């Protein structure tokens, strides 16, 4: 199979207002980098606006463009997985559809990859234009907390915007888990990975498709996918509570022999509530890990393709695409 020099994978959800500008800028950046030897994959992740209709129209006018319509909303990470699974380029650029990550950086990223002999060039955000103070603070706290919790070193202040070699992508596609945190999985596979600093722009149009609920879900996938620290918390808490219980026992005995037994319903209830909260947290985390084992045991495909506009040359190894031999 003749592979193009470059594949550009773009998951999309309700991005109708961005698609025309996105296509023009991405195609121009690709031509500046590799001439006509590229493909662009737009993955429609169950959008509720006119995104799929616009993608179909764009694919009719551009033979480099392949539009993939998933059967429903699978979520950003699985939509991205679908694009990575179906692309065939020797190098693969991952970029979001909102144009906060400038596609014009592609040439410089390819140059960095060649000069550093790297398999992954991951973009590190220096500035985050157009984002609220809450978003910037929570993102900074999340990445640093994740770095402390996980056994895999995940670069700080990075998203999914990155350039990968084919061998790095093939290694990534060998990981079949359902709960996917792509940037963590890329860090886990190893190979030579180098940073590329850039300033993140404001969103081109529309509103963010990552509200607080999805951010929390992604954070939970990241922690449970790359760390057993929440489970180890149970053993650490039991040691601390055992020590506190011994101190409390000595305190009660000391008061009894001095003729001043310990009193106080409020303090007793406080201890009960604290212990109950810790127990419920531990049980919740155990349930979270067990739930992931249950989902993985079903071995369902990671994504389902409903329609395709353009020619998909890659094979769906992690998902389902009708008509595939």
C-alpha cells in the first residue's frame, strides 16, 4: 500500500461554523509542508448541527479530504481513535477543529521531528488566549496532580495537538482499552518524544464542547488509566486511622483513670462521619476500577462508522466499518 507522507486527523463535534475555515487552513498548511502528498480525515462525532452535511460538501470538492460519520456521539477520545485507526500517512498530525491550535505550525513541527530524530513532537502551551481564569487554573492543577499520581510521566500543559511517526502510531494502536486518554497513552509508548512550544489562540467560532462534566470524566479516565494511587489510598488511610485509633484509645484510658471520662456526642459523630466518608470514597474508587474491568471484558469495538464521504484506505482494527473485507 502506497502511504501518503502525511495524515491530518481532526475529530469534530458541532463544528459547522469552523469547518470551512478549518479545511482551508489545514489544506494550505499541508501543501506547504508536503505538497499534494497528504490526506485529511474529519471525524463527525455525532454532531447535532450541519457538520456532516458540510463535511460531505467539502469532500466532494477536495479529493484529499475524507469525512467519516460515526454512528453516534462516542466522545472526543474515541472519535480521535477512529481517525488514527483509519489514517495511513507516514506522519500523522492530531489537531482539534476549533483552530485554537494553529495548523500553520505543521512545517516547523516536521522540521523539529527531523532535526531531533523524534517519533513524537508534542505541542506545549505557553499561553492560552481566550480561556477563563478558572479553566487555566484547573488545567494547571490537573496536569500537575496527574504528574504526581501516575507512574507514566505525562508532559505538563499539553493537549492532543502533536505530530507522530507511523511506528509510534502503530504502537499506540496496539493499545485496545476502552477508556482512552490519548496524550497519556502516547507518553506511555515511549520512543523519542520532544516538546514544541507555542501560543494557543482563541477558539475560531462557537462554544467549547468540553464543559466541566466532560473535563471531570476525562480527568477520571486519566487517573484510573495510568495510576493505582486511588486504590493505594485505602491502605494508607487504614494505617493512619489505626494510628489515630490507638491515640484515641490511650486518651480515653488516661481520662478514665484520672476520673474524667471523655464526653461529647458531637465529637463522636464527627469521627463517624469522617470515617464513613473515607470508606465511601474507597468503595467508590474500587467500584470505578471494577466498572472499567467490566467494560473491557465485553470487548466491544471502540467506534462504529455509519457513513463515509471520500476514500478511506485504512482498515478499522479497533472499530467497525461496514463493507470492510
